[in-house]
C-alpha cells in the first residue's frame, strides 16, 4: 500500500506541469495521429454522435504490475443543436493501473463523451471514471457497426495512442479533477468549469485550430469562430 501512495505522489512530479497553451498545441498532434490510423473511421463516426471530447496529450504511466498514471488535458463540449464548440476547461487525471506493465511510458489519451452526464462529470472534482459513469474502450474499424447504438452502451469511450511498448491500460477508478489553476491562467480569472463549458467559445489560435480539425473530421468543414 505504501508503494501505491508513493506512486501517486511522485508521478505528477515526474510529469511536470504543462501550460494550457502547451496542452492545446500538443493536442492537435494527438488528434491528427489518431485520425491517421487506418481503423480510426469508427472514432470519426462516434465523434459525430458525441457531446464532447477530452484530450490528454500526455498520460504518464509508471509502475511494475501495479502502477500509477497521471495526465493533464482539457475538455471541449459540443452543442449538437447549434453545432458549436465550448471550452476548453482544463482537467487532470490520476489513478492506478493494473496488469502486465513495466517502466515509464507516455501515452496520449482521447475520451469521447457521449452524453450530458459525462460532460457534467468533468465539471466536478474527484469524478471517478467507471464509477460515476460507464467508460469503455473505443470501437475500432473503418466504420461503426450498423446495428449497434454505441451511445446506449457507455457514456465515455477511450482511445489511447502509445509510442513504444506498455501493455495494459485501465481507466476504471481513475479520478478526474478540474485544473482550476490552469483555467485561471488561461482565462485570466477564476471561472467555473460549468460556466466555461456552457458559454465560453474557443478564442485562442491553438484551440480554434483544434475545433477546425474536429469539424473537418465530422463534417469536412472548418468552424467560423
């Protein structure tokens, strides 16, 4: 048990804090890498049904059999009625991982949020993946199965991109916290995650570029913001 607590303490130190701008810049590369995979068609189709997306450009995993993971990312909410994006609200992820794993590995993580319940989870501190809402590995393939409604199966679908080898990735029980400090730095004032995702539209070049790319995946066009 002491080793578990030690892992959770040292991983954020190893990872170092990334600035909001750094996260946004790295996230675009993550999305481009994910969408370039031959079997990413299902991800694109799933994105068209989604109400938001979370991107952790770097999720650091450390351990041997029992490990810890830590990531810094952000959330964007998609209004399916107006087809407009809101955010970003910055978040952190911490937790344990189990299975055959060894060493230190950087993984990029993308979470597709399928409903309002999932969106609300990322506006709260100590939101538990798999506990408060269901989370599952995202479907792969050139397209989604025609007879499956993925929105009824899970609230969140996860996609990981690993450079190098690290077997095993579990998000069950991982805790998400709002990164209040990053939000304050980015917006220049203390703003709640709920307010950001409800009314703040993308404004800086870095996040506008991400929205443009997401729109191009979903509809073959860019945003007008």
